[in-house]
């Protein structure tokens, strides 16, 4: 019965969002109340459960998410992202243009949220497409693959960051293993998949980019942008700090070295929140003050970044509320009991549940958070690596993007595709990322 109630709740969520066009956050809160009542939770504990879920999720995420948005905006508005892209394209040359787009998108994707990275890189892809007379999809698929993989697998992006907090996984390990999985996944879903897509929808690969169709774009003269080295360093700085801290901590554990002040400082600096704050301060200097941009202008950029993510934060909080209702209402325990005698790996189970919810709900982040509510009770009885369960949940939450996902429509409209072409490119691309990611996670589980 609890699973039937969850299924009805998910269908209700779909009807509210897609049928009644209700705001996603409002829909999540309504469904949280309805599901809590249906599960028989005491009336005096429902509001507390929803508040705890919303507050617990945002309490862990808001600092990282907010600082990350400001960091990304400073890099974008200063022209640093454009410098990274254009320099790599120039260095790789015309023959290797796809690989230049992949590397540039991957670096930019670490610092920027998926939608921001897409909007930022699309004009660059269109310009190169027109200049070299190659298809916009020939460059667009590798770009989208790199942005999507960083969004699904690498902190400080919201999905992996939130799930790591819910599962109690070490976020540094998630980052380290995420990189190991992300690189081969991008290669498969980007340049290699493009060859298949050219055969599936050949007509869509005959179009070159028309940048005028995108409207007025913010462009920079290359000499007015920050240097390539400092732009890359600033974008990757939080990753560098977290990766160094994770490696040093792993060395400490492996060699059973006693804890001391040095290791405490390393863990403090490598904490995601600390790393993001230090990175933002670095960006304020390298992308702003060092280039004689007034502090007021720099702070305006930060303010606009925070304003743009307000609704996204609420939606993530709403997903956390729904997740908490599932746990407090006993659904998680029911699922744990249901699978108590199963030999199915928690990694595969987390991926499967996330994949089903992603197809039903559309939102990768909401699907991942709901999965956490169902999977958490199962983790106590296993010794599975929690970082890999985080990545498996993230991989499952990316699968088969279709008409209930905003990313589907963004990709369709930006590249001027038909519905059939969008399913054969974007939807298949996201599915390849999800399945390939799971495959590499399972391979990595044999080693770590």
C-alpha cells in the first residue's frame, strides 16, 4: 500500500505541473501534504516533517549553491568563460574542433549550472559552426554531453551535492570518483555518439548556426577578457581544493596516520562550503578587482546570480520535503523490508528507482531527492561505498529526458529541431550518459 500511495502522489505531481501548469515548488508541497495524510502520519507531525525536510536539504545546500552561482556569474560576466572556450578552440584547431568544445564545456560546466552553461556556450557554438561551415549539432551534442555529465556527477552542482548530504557520503570522494566516471562517459556520449546521431537524423546535421536567431548576445573582445590560465584556475579552484583534501585524507586513512592540526586544516579548507567561499573570494579578485572593475559592479553580478536561483532553491527544498515525508511516513522502511532479502546491489537499486522517477517527474534533482528517501533505510545494512551510491543516483536521475523536462525544450528550441530529432539526439544522449555512467560506477565498485 505505501508504494501505491507514492505512485498516486507522483501521478498527482505530474497532473499539477503538466496539466494545471502549477508551479513545481507549490506542487511538491501540496503533494507532500497529501501523501503524508494518505500514509497516516499524525496530523501534528506533518508540518514538522515537511519543514524538517525543506530546512535540512537547504541547510546543507544553500551555502554551496549560492556561492557557486556567484562564482559562475563572475566567470561568465567577466568574459572568463568565453576566453576559456575560444583559447581551447584556437589551440585544438579545426580538425579537432569537437574535442575543443568538449574540454571547454567540461571546464565551464564545473563552474556553471547546466542552464547557464548552455546559454553561455550556444552563441560560441553557433559562431564556430558558421565560420567552419559545420553542423551546429556536430558541436552541440559534445557540448551538451559535457555540461550534462558535470551537472549529474560533480559537486558543487545541486544534484550530487544534495544526494551526498542525504546519504552522508564524503563529498570529496564523490568529486574524485565523479571525475573518474565523467571523463569516459563524456567521450562516449559526446564525440562517439555524434557519429551515431548523424545516421539517425542526417537532415538535422545539414544546418549551420545562425547566431542572429539567438537575439542580442553579450560578447567580449578577446583582449578585454581575463587570461586563459587565470580563468581556468578560478573556475577549477573549488575542485582543486576538494580534490587535494580528499586525496590527503585517503592517504591518512590508508596509512593509519594519527590526526593532527595539519589534517584538521586540510579537511576544513577542503570542505565544500569553505572551498566555495575561498573560490568566490579568489574570483572577486581575479575576475573583478585585478581588472580594475569596481567592487559595486562585482557585487551587482553576485546579486543577480542569487536572484536567478531563488526559485530553483525552493524547488530543491520542496523535493527535500517530499523525501522527508516518504521517510517519516514509513515508505523508506517498507522499501527496505521489501528488499531485505534481495541480492540486488544498492548501487543498481538506487539507479533504477532514480531512473523511474526521472522519467515520471522530469526533474533530475527532484527524482534524486525522492530516491534518497526510499534508499536511505537500505544503506545501513550494507557496506557499499556511499559515494558510488550518490553517483548511481545521479546517473539514474539523468536518463531519458523528454517532454516533462525543461532541458528537452531548451535543446529543441536552441538547435531548431523537430520532436523526432530531439528524441533521437537529446533524449538518447541523456540515456547514454545514464547507462554508461552506471557501467563505469559498477566497474569502479570492484576496486574501491
